[in-house]
């Protein structure tokens, strides 16, 4: 027990150096930094949207419909005279929220399931993995569509649907990591010391699985945002008048011949945000992997 | 090494795809000037919504009528100018007492399945429509023949229609597309749930196929009793999105489209290969209240919402000026019309009325609407949503495609989930009875009627009943004026606009009929 407490004390120090190493490495990766900057900008826009534009994202002005971008309306107006720039700014709130919350849902359910499944193995694992097989057999977006069809449309239900659709990814990932980590000597040591399973999983196994989970989550947020935009495009996501990017694309495509700015800019917003998460994810993967870190 | 190989492969693939895309099209064989070039006479038309059904008992919409009238004919045909023309009935006359009508049928006509068309067939069709054997199985539109007591076969080619009262609009009602004459054999099969989608009529085209969600194909009827069409086939494709219809027209995938999106009108008018056709319509568009909902029992709330909507802005912006704000529950071209509106746009008045009614703090409503059925339907609803929000009414939108939508809103009050619904109504008989009786008489509640607002007013009922059976035209007209005044004050709808039709046709297509009833008819058409 004394030994354990000792490691407990030294852990923060070790972690700090680990974190520092990761940060140093990440900072050297230009692409990842670019991604981080893009994300920071979007986050800033989402938080301070009301300060960045005087317009109400749902306020219509039919007399000024379908105006081209101008000094007054930076990115023009849509078919109901709403300011496209304002809608994109406020839309980033919806997209970021969907991305983060749905991934949190997926993680909260998927990670424990994977950990238990991998740690105990046996029949539970077999049973669990078959269920996951079934879920994986559906393409994620299709599964999300099915779930939204059951739950009904709306931003909240999209979060739940995309969250559920990303459970199997986490379960598989964590199970794999746990399977390899649980064979390590220190786990055997902990077991020999008579520690409870829960404690072993939470304190000794999970910290060593965090790398892949963080990397996967970064990519998964990007995927979730894309799926949500897809659902919005199909009319299953955010409902009018919410300024959701996918829904904006869907409405805007009717006017693509006369007012391309209705599709171009929401499309660019989706592209940039997803790209940002993906670049960051790439960088994190390299930074969190000791092998690739040492090789440079 | 493997990486380079991969890059090389990817490059090769990209170049290949690009080269394929750029390859010059196969040179077309030079047309031989001596040879008469036969253009394929297969016409394709894109419309927004799919017929919900082609069984006369279940037909409910103009798209269904548009398709059906190519295969199934009526006794009487209402032409583009609003005149009654002989179709399967060569002539008709009222009995002296006005209590019955004689129809003299065209001789020598056969249904597509070879069954002869005669008085028995007419009786069979009308009896089925009325639900004579089983009132529960009457057509949704059975009210069209509401005053008919009996259909009598006088001889092989004469039918006498007996009335309970001297029912003034009977002749125009017989021209309604939903009272088409089907082969009795096919109807029997239909009632046993066979051939549910293959109408067998006497029309210039015969049914070929129906690919649900995609298209209906009809072929020329070479044995047609009238002038046989020049077209080999007519196909109606269902394309809910206006912009997609336009692109299909421009690429030549289809020859004609209905309901051009307003933003495309100017551009299409500039294209030499395409003719844009403007036509009036007999349709009004409205947002009806579910008056069984407590909040809409209060006339002040209903009026408030009428004041809250800027109809002019909708017409000017979303329709580029095509159409007019509604001035009555029916359009001006209809017999019985009286101008009583429009409700002016007055947000202060709307807020005041809501305040008086006890909804000063706002109000939440469920608004159901179709998409692809009416021009700009979903955009109009979004505009209205924003306008209502300004007076404190929070409208939540629910969108359905046409077929699902009808099933969702044409239901009994108990089953209704909507507070407000969007529908349009074309008074296709050009007589106010059809526009007002069907939508406001208390006997016409769904599921067997079209009074989707569940409107019930004793005075209106009495006036509608009286107007139906009054033979004198000016007295009838006056009755309808009274009804319209009451309805306007009572505001069972948010009165939106009178539609205008804009269709577009490739310029090598001639002879299409663009009907004010919102039908596009191809029997006289050909492709040059």
C-alpha cells in the first residue's frame, strides 16, 4: 500500500512532463497548429457571436432577400433576407455543440463498455462484441438517420443519434487498448496486491488508453459535425429557423444559380471546421505516440 | 517505393477520369436531308408532387387529376376558357321541374379493356362514387354529387340523374376530374384491391406503369374515339424540388415542367430553347387553424394571426410578383366571389388582439406543411414563421412530403396533431359551391371531407345549403356573398394568396394545354 501511495504522489510530476512533451511536439507540427487556430477562431465566433454581428440570425427582412455580399451584409442575405454571416456565426454554436455533446455521449457509453468488455473477456465480451458488430454493420450516418426517425427531428435528438452511432467506434477502440494493456506487468502487480477490478481499470488501465481515445475523439467530433450537417441537409436535424449549416446548404441550393453565396459560405464553414479538427487530430496522434515522437 | 507506386496509380486514375470527362462526344451521324427525320414522340413532364392515388374514391389533389385525365375522361369537360364541352356525354338538359338531368351519352366508345361505354357504366361509376351500396365507402369528394338521389338508366345511351333538390351546380360538378368514367370491370377489381394503381378509362392514353416515387408512364390509345394523339407516350416524373425541375428542363431530360421557381423565371425567359408560360389559377393558398384547439376557438386569435402576416411581402419577394394576396376564400374568377379582403398587415393590431385574448405573453403552435406541393411552400411557411414570431407567436414547423402530409392532416379532430396546417384549394368547377361547401360545411369534416379546420357555423351551414339548391343565379350569388363576409370575419384560415401558375416548356414542344385548373394536358401535343 505504501508503494502505491508513493506512485500516486509521483504521478502528477510524470504526467506533467508527458503533457509538456506532447505540447512541445504538437507545437512543432505546423498543420496541427493551423488546425488549432481555426478551431480557436470558430470557438471565439461561437461564444462572441452577438458582439461580432448586429444582425439577428433568425430576423427576416423580405425587402432585402437574396442580396449579394456587401459592406452591410458581409456574406449577403438569404431568401428571407436574413444575414448569412450572422447565421454562420450562430450556426457554429449549433455545430460545435453537436460535435462536442454527441462525442461526449458516445464516449460516456462506449468507453466503459469497451473497458469492461476487454478487461473481463469471456461470454460478456463475446455478447457485447456481437452487438457492436451489428451496430458497425450500419454506416454511421445511416444509423443516425434511423435513430432520428425514431426519436424525431431536432438538435437534441441529432446529438443523441450521432452519439449512439459513435458508440461502437469507442467500444472497439478501448477494448483493443485494454486487451493489450491488461497484459502489462503493472496490472498483474496490481492484481497480485488484491486491488479491486474497478480500481485497476480506472487507475491503472484507462490512463494508458487515453492517447487513442483523445485522438479518436478529435476525429469523431469532425465526423459528428459532418453527420449533423448531413442530417440537417436532409431536413432531419435542426428545424427552421435555426441557422444550422447543413440546413442552410439544403435551402440555399435552390438558389445556387442566382445566389451562390447561400451555399458557398456555409459549405466553407463546414469544410474549415472539419478540417480544423482533422488537422489537430493528426497532430495529436503523432504527438501522443511515443514512437513517432522519438523518431524525429 | 510503395508510396511512389501509390501516387503514380492515383495520378493515372485522376488523369483517366479527367480524360474520360473531356473526351469529345461521339460524332453524331449527319442527318440525311432526303430522309424524313422522325422525332421520338415520347413526352416527359416533371411535376412537383405525386398523385396520392388514382382511384376516384381516393383522389384528392390536382397532381392526381392532371395525370388521371389523360387516361380517364369525364362526361363533361371544362375547357381552358371555362366553357362546358361535351366529352363522354354529347349533350345534357335539365327536366322541366329541375329535379333531374338527362345526359345523352356518346355512342361507340370503348374502355381500354374493351368494355363498351354505356349508361350502365355511368351508373356504376356514379353509384360507386356516391357509396350507394355502402355509404362508408363513398368518395372523399362525394359531396360533389351531394344532392343526387338516384342515377337511372333510361336506355343504352341515356342516363337520368335524379336530385333531391334542384341542385344548381350539378353540371359543373360532373366536369370534376375526380368523377372520371372508369371501366366497371376494373373498378370491381379495384374494390378487391387489385390493380389499385392502374386506371382503365376511355381516354387518349392508356396506363403503362407507375414507379412509385419516380414516374407514371402512359401510352397512346390507338383506338381512341376522338382524335388519336400524336405522342407515343406521356411520362409524368415527380420532382419535388423546383430547382431540380428547372435543371432537367434545361438539360432536355424533360420537355415541360410545372411550377417554375420564381427566382428562375427571369433567367428561363431569356433562354431561346425554352418558353415560359404564365397562366392564371383558381387556387387559393391558406394556413388553416385547427378550430378544435382551445386557442383557436377565440376569433381574436385567428384574426390577430391574419393581421400579423405580410401577404404583399410574400408575393413580391418569394413569388417575384406572381399571384395576388387573397381577397376572399375563393379567387375572383369564381362565380359567387366577393372582394372582402385582404387583411391588412398590421402588427400592432395583431398584438392588441392577442393581448385581449389573453395571449399577450406569447403563444406556441405546431404548424404542419407539405414540401414540393405548392410553389415555394416551405419558404412561405418559414417567412410566416418569422412574421408570427414578431407578434409573439412561436410556430414550430413540421414538414412532410405530399402523400404523408395528406394522411397526417386529413384526420378526425381527435387524431389531429397540428394547430395550423397549410393547404391550397382550386375551385375547379368555377362555382363557389365547390370552394365553400367542401371547406366550410360542418358535414365535411375529415376523414370524409375537406373541412380540415373543423369549421362549424349554423348560419354558414344554412346559407350553403340554401345556395346549393337555389336555381336563380343572382339569388345564389347574393347568398355566397353573405357566406364570404361571415367567413372573412370569422377567419378560420390565415388567408395567404391567390396562386399564379408559371410553367416552362422546351420550345420544340407544341400543343400542350396549360389549364387554369392547374392541369397540364398533353393529348394535343407533339414534339417537333
